């Protein structure tokens, strides 16, 4: 299950889940990458090609973590 504060990795890209919102077309998962770019992904498709590498209680803690900064990936 996807939650706010989770950090995922896809190839060399690291993404942090910042919010989960409902829309007419379904649930959307908003993420931010290490360059500050924001993405909207459909919730049902989000985990297909990504690996969960860490979880934090809030997205603010997650973006300040070593995992998000690419310094550590052994938490999970």
C-alpha cells in the first residue's frame, strides 16, 4: 500500500510520495524527485516498476533523509 512519506527508486531516479488525492479518473499519487520536479501518477500503476527503499512518517522527513539524497538505501 502506498503512503505519504515513502521513498521509491526506479533505475537511478528517487521519488518521494508527497500526497495521495482523489480525482474523477481515480486516485493520484503525487511525488517529488531529487531535482524538485513534481509528478502525478495513477495510484494503481505507481508501484509496478519501482522499489520501496524507505518509509518516514511525513514527506518532509523523507525528503531530508539520506535515502532520498542518495546516500543510503539499506533501511528496508
